[in-house]
C-alpha cells in the first residue's frame, strides 16, 4: 500500500503534475515539429526525385539532339568528301585531256613544218625544172637535181622537226 498523502507530498505531487503537463505540452510541440520536418523532408525527397527524373529526361533529350547533329555533320562531311573526290577525278581527267591536246598540237605543228618545207622544195624544184626544160638539158641532170632536191627537202624537214622538238623540251621540260 501507499502511504497516505501528506501536505508536503501533495505539493510535490502537484508540481510533478504541472511539470508533466508542461513536458506533455513540449512533447506535443516536439511531435508536431517532428511531423512538420518529416513532411518537409518527404516533400524535399519528392522534389529531388522529380529533379532527378527531369535531369535524366533532359540528358536523354540532349544526347538525342547531339546524336542527330553528329549524324547530320557526318553526312554533310561524307557528301563534301564525295564532291571533292569527284572534283579531283575530273581535274585528273581534264589534265590528261590537256596533255593529249598538247601532244596533238605539237604533232600538228610538226606536220605543218613538214608541209611548209615540202612546199618550199616543190616550188624550188618547179623553178629548176622550168629552167632546165627551157635549156633542153639532159635528163640525167634533171634526175640528179631532183634527187638532190629530195635529199635537201628531207634534211630540211628533219632539221625543222628537231627544232620543234627542242622548242617543246624548252617549253615543257617534263617531256
């Protein structure tokens, strides 16, 4: 059994009841504060998760954008490389064509020199023939002069071709 309450005990017990009420008030306030902090923490965690999700989505979108841009740039680069290769092929083809035309031109110039030399020789021979016919010279003399003219014509053409060849070497040292 409990001893009977005394006056001093009642006062002490009254103080304890007040302290308990006060402690109870503090506990209720602390519990409310804890609840508020837990709510704030939950809201903060929810916001962090939302931000993480948004970051992942944004990062994924940025990666897709960069991948598309990279693909576009690579496609453009490949297209330009093909154009450059085609242009280089065309340049090579045209260079070969220019060389062929130069060679053909040089050949035509050689033929022209040869034709001019032949024309000059024929003109000279015709003059000599007309002179000889007028003098009633012997046929042996005509043949000798004709052979001499043919030989001179060949030498002249040969010399002109050598001159053309030397000019070509001077103009295009790579030949």
